C-alpha cells in the first residue's frame, strides 16, 4: 500500500515491543535502557496516535490487546528490516564500523531516517528539507549524525547534487521497506474496526492487464469500496525496483525463468498460451483446416524485436522454413494492434488472455489453430517475508479466483453459429 506513514518515535516502538515481550513496564524499561515514566509516556503517545489501547492489564501484567498484537507483529518486522539494512550498509568496505547492527539501532532516530529518505529520493538537501517541513541545516545535521553512528558515508557529492553511495542505497531500500511496514500496521488496525482504506499498488505487465486485472479490480471494489487501487505500467526492471523498495505491493505478469534477486518470490497463477487472432469475418475464420501456408499468405501486425511474443513468432516461421509476408507492422500497443486488425486482413500472434475481451465483444476471432509455442507463466511477484493486510489478502484471493476462471476459459469463443471443436495445430 502507499508508503506515506509516519515513523513515530523509534524509541517508543522499541519500548512498546520490550513491554510486550516482558509483560511489565519495569522489565521493558530495563531492556531498552529508559526510565519507567519515559516508557509509559511513549506507549501512551503511540496509543493516542493510533486511537487504540495496545495493552490490557491482567493479573498484574500487561498483555497485548487484539490491536496491540496486530501492531506488534508489524513493528517487530519493521525493526528487523531496519537492522538488516544497517547490517548490510556497515559491512561495506567503506565502513569503519565495528559494532553489531543490533547495538546501533537504539542510537538511530526517526528524524534522522526521515531526512535520509527525503535526501535519498530528491538528491538535494534544500528540496528534501522543504518536503519534510524542516530546514536545510537540520536535514544536513541529521544526515551527518546518521553517518557518524554507522561510520559510513551514505551520500557523495555529484554535479547533480547528493547521490547515494552503495552503502546508502542498501540502507535507503531497507528504510523504505520499514516505512511501508509501518503503513501496513495502520491498515491492520483499521481492519479490526471493519474499516478498510489506503491504496493497493499493483505493478502490471502487458499479459495480465487486459482481462485478469480489470475483472479483479471490479470484483474487489464491490467488497472494499473504501480501498483505492493504483495500477502502474512500466518496464519490468522499473516495476521490480518499485517492489523491492516498498513502492509497489506486488507485480502481476509474466514470471521470470531465472530470477537473480533473492529478496523476491514468484507464484504462478496460470500458463500464458498463444493464439492467432484476426478480425471478425476474416477469410481464415471459416476454414476448417489452416496450414502454415495459409498463415504465410496474410500480412501480420506483431510486437517489436526483443519481446517474448516476437521471439515465438520468428521461431514459428523459422521452424517451418518460411518467412512472413513483407510489410510487417510492429507495435507493442494493444490499442494499435486491435485497430490494425479491425481494419485489415492482418493476423497477429498474441496471448489468449489479451484478446478475451475483444473475442467476447465479437470484434475479434481466434483462428482454429493451435500454436506450438508458449509464453512464461503469468503470476504474482512479491517481496520475501511480505505479509499482506486484510484488503491486500482479499485482492490476491480474488485475483487467484479470476485467474483460475481465466485459465479454464481456454474454451475460446469461435465465430457465431459455428460448432466448437478442438483447435488444430499448425500444419505444413
């Protein structure tokens, strides 16, 4: 979900977890090296900010309330992420740190992390200060304090401003995940009251955006009308970056065969089959037996070089020692491909799921031929260890249901008035 949550006070968060673990303010205060009044006051401020009581008193001990349990799980996860980021940053060759990351966390403040995130995003101290409502000297001081604690440079000066060092990039990524986790904590607590808000951010790739995702959004919105949905369409590398930095909740689209990133995981939903589509009433839609020579006799509109579908298209003709008709139209735009098909006798090789809507509306038809090529599975990519909120979990559940129906809908509608039959494979 969106990542504009407050950090609260890191000391208050640590004190809250300590009391949750030990059951008393006294023992919790001893663990975090704060006075009992400071711990009590910190928890009171958290409860006031959240609008909920985090503890109940039973038999002389403090026990987490239902809201407290939900909040503690997210806070614990956020501090683990922060510790991992500190550990990775201070392991860099440029670091002079000799202390364990766990011993550095108590020295960090929310003010430092807020300034760090702002400068990392904008590469400019003045703009960062303006964004978080602080002064440039205060932001500069926070960054210097953070670097002094970690004993590593987080920024380097460039002609364009302040750029993150390698250590800075590592810590910046983890700190953004910390912020995202704390945002999720707020939505978990809201859900306990029956209130579902916030924004689900979906990174979407072409093979999933034309049927599966729209249907999921419509079904989800009838159940959770208060939750906003933001769909981001970009190249895979950009979407993966957003996912790994907590800007995107999950990706939907073609899964990668070799995934180099160890901090994300993939789950398949359904295989993406390819088909050959044409306008309604195209001469080939009435043929009972379609050969490769038939396909080669018509012009095509296809995706550009370098795309998975284009690779399969080239392979299809090469396997039959044929070349497609001259005058190919290349486009990665579904709108352009559809428009060209509707106004000509061109054919296209495309994922079945990408033309389901057009086939249902009766403007395109699937030729009665099986393409001996397949694309990668369509699925979901998430961060490892990511725990969805109630609303996010519901969205994913509906998505899986829609995907299951979509996968079983390989009973592609044929031309009106024609009997359904098994589609034939391409023949010489």
